[in-house]
C-alpha cells in the first residue's frame, strides 16, 4: 500500500514538473515581433542596400517622369509646328501675289502716283491708298518672317526634346542596373526559390484607382518634409505618405498599420513608409489563407497605383517590387515574419 502511495506521489510530482516545464517554454517562446524589433533596423536588409535601392529607384522614377514630360512637350511642339506649316502656305501665296502684280503692272513709285492725281482730293486719296498698300505689304512680309522663325524654333525645340528623352532613357537604364546590382551583391536578388514562395504576387489589387497625389505645375512631385501627424503612431509623415495611407484605407484596406518609427536607415524615420499588417489586429506570424490574399491584393494595389501615389518600392513575402525591375527576391531578414515581410506589406513613398 505504501509503495502504491509513493508511486502515485511520484507520478503527480512528475506531472507537475512537466506542466511547469511546458509553462516555462510557453512563456519563453518568441512572440510575434513587430517590424523594427528583433534587430531589424533597415527594412529587412543592410543599410547600404536600402540606401542603394532608395537612390536607384528615386533616380529611375525622376528620369521616367522627366521622359514623360518631354514627350508631352514634344507632342505640343509638333502640333504647333503643324499649325505653322499650315499658316506658311497662305502667307507665301500673299507675297507671291504682290510680286506678280508688281511684275505685270510695273510698280509705280510713290511720287509718280501722287503727281498723277488730277485734283487735291485725288491727291489725298492716292496718298491714303499708297499708305494702306504699304502697311498691308509690310504686314504680309512680317507675318511670313515670323512664321518661318517660329517654325525654325519649334524644330530646334523638338530636336532638344528628343535628345533629352534619350538622356532620360540612359539614366533609367543605369538606375535599373544600379538597383539590380545592389540586390545581387546582397544576395537577395536571385530567383532560386521554388514552390509557393517562387510565385510572384500578381493577383488582385487592380480594380481601384487611387486619387493622384498633388503635383507641381510641370507634373513633378514636390519635395516634402515630415510635417503631418502620423495617425498610426506618435511620429510624423510626409503629406504624400499620409495621402497614400488614406487612399488605401478608403479603398478597403483597413487592417492594422504602423508608419513612422526610429531606425538607422530606410524611409520610416523620414515619414515616407508604412507597414500594413496582413492580419486584422496586428503583426502576427507568417500570413496564410485570407490574410496572405489580403496582403497580395494590397501590394498590387500600391503597384497598380504607383505613379498616382509616388511609390518608391513595395516589399511583401520575401520579394521587393522596384519601379525599374518589377518583383525581385528579397530575403535578407532575420528569419522572423516581420523582417522577412511575410506578415506585412511595406510601402515606401517618394
């Protein structure tokens, strides 16, 4: 009986120890870390890589927009040149008519015409007629000259725009190489993954069109500081980042968001970035099912509205979308969902 009692007490003690051990493991286990925790101080990549991507993407976008503005100016100049070409023919015809009349009739000098008048009234009439003819002829000549000068300037301006366009294309190509070279150097730009991770997140997010962010009169994006209160933290945002955040929420992406945070690199401390959680209540584990679908739709929403919102790049599920190169592998995080961007979509805005 005594042995049975000892065995029961021993079993109870072992059960208690197992329970306590399990509790200890549960407490010590890693909780879902938010972006910026676990030592991720640069959006899941080294500071040098983030800086290279920022410079390359910004340079690419500036050249791309300059190219678009140049093409618009070229189209306007071409339309103006077409108008000038149409005006030139009748102006040249008017000059030719004056020359032909002078040749056929013999152009009288002004003094001869006045002396041929048979009365004082006729003399005045002749003087007024000569003045009118001279004014008309001078205007015809001036109009023709002005049209030809405008034609020449328009053609020169078109040539200048073409040269500028080629320069912008070259800049875009260099910036593309810069971004991709930086990714390869950091061993994040490969495409050696297989299975679900190798699929580019291209589904959804294409139905909504965001309201464009304010631009300068020439179509360029204005320089902005961190001047607006961040509604997601106690920090600040640029007006353009706040606009992108509001547009995403207005288009139905209303899950948890955190924008401004202090870190050593990237756009968060500048108020130019936001992290959009895939889960409803916060940054959890690796997104799956409906949460992952939500993140994919959101990533593509920003991509499809990139020119309207001034998007610099998007990171989602170990991939980064660059305006120069599309989706590229991006997996230099610490192995946790936040630094690997498998639990949130990162948006950087110019």
